C-alpha cells in the first residue's frame, strides 16, 4: 500500500475512533471534493473513499446512498484496475452486502459468487477476504431459508478463519452467524454453544474492534428472555444498544434492540420503560423507513395499545 493510502486509512481510523459519524462522513466527502479539485478522478484513493462511504452509509441504514457510493467505486476500479482484480472484487463484496440488507437476494448472491470467482482466480482461496465472501453468501441463503446451503458455506468460512487468529473479530462474527443458522435449523444445543463462543471471542477483541458485538449480545439477550431471565436480558439489550449507537448511530438495528427490550420490560411489569423503549423504536423506524413502512406502522400500533393499557 502506498504512503498516500496509509495516510488516508490512518486518518479515517482516527475519525472513527475520535469523531462522530457525521464528522467521519464529512471527512470522506471532503476527500472526494479534494481529489476532484485536483482533477484526479481516477485515483486509487478516490476508489477507496467511495468504498468507505458506501460502508458508512450501509452501517447507518442509508442504503440508496450506499449503493450509489459503491457503484462509483466499482466504475472507477474497473477503469483503474480492471474487473478481474482483488480491488474490484472487494467492492462487489461490499455492494452485495447492501443488496442483501435491502432484500434483493438474487443480486446479492450473484455479486458474492462473482467475488469468490475473482478471489479464487487471484490465488486468494486461503485468504481472509475469501472467507468473508463465503460468510456473506451464507447470510443470503440463511435469509432465504436455505439453511443447508448456508451452513455449508459458513462452515467452510469458519475453517479458514480459525486458522487466522489475527482476525479475532471475524471469528466472533462467524460464530454469531452460525448461532442464528443452528437456531433456525432447530439445533438449539449447537446454537447456544456457538453463541457462547462468539461472546468469548468478542471479549478478546479491543474495544474499537467490537462493531458487531452488539448482534451477539442481542441474540444472547433473546435466549435469556425466552428462558424468563428478563433482568439479565435487559442488561444485555442495553449493552447491545450502546455498542450499536457507538459504531453506527441510532440505525435500524438500534431500533430493533429497543423493540426487543420492550418485551422484557413488559414481562417484568415495567410499563413506563416498555413504552419508552417502543416509542424510541417507532421514532427510528419512521425516520429511516418512513411512516408507511410495515415495521413503522406495527410499532406505532403496538405503542398505541400499550399507552392505552397504561391509561
């Protein structure tokens, strides 16, 4: 990596560590404007900036902007590097992740498969990025309820990642994803074993590498709620919400955690806390998804019922 790119990523890391998400976004937008002002619109740095913008927008649930940024990165990468290189494949992998989140699964699967083909042709079959693409493709099959395929791809990914102890967070993420898969396939014993392993792996990571820790905490809180351990579930939901807000702001996942917390509060008879949690979730859904979205409407209807019951 060139000195210029090293400086860019060091500056970006500092922004994420020290600044707000708004400041980090502005840093990236300023970087775009700077390269344009220099007349340098086909540079390695500009590709990286658009790629990072796409990831930031995806993490903050701004999916149309995410796809727009990834599309710009993809077009530039094709001109600068060609369509059969690792840089191009990485952008495809990231773009596919956004398509998965907006439930355009056929497009996501096609892009993930293309990513794997390029990585393989570049001799990266035993590299972490190949395992990451396997992991992502598994998520597509999980969300389309093709659990057999999902488990096969994810176990292949785990076998690769566990041989790379420097990727501690990714090991934790993979165990978290396996938790959901085993739960969906009905194997609760394996699901809990994987979840406990995921938590242990996350807790070995430095604080600034726990961006996906919230999802594992949310899952464990759900198990505890199902077992009637509501006080402990709420502790984990609050911790999960804290990590989500720290890394991604009050995005949809933050809203979902608030909504999950509401059930635990209600079961404990803490109606004011339940209402406050559900109200926060409804506000987030309306802001991000709009007032006519089914998730927004369901949350607001449920909130009206709770408030009526509370008098």
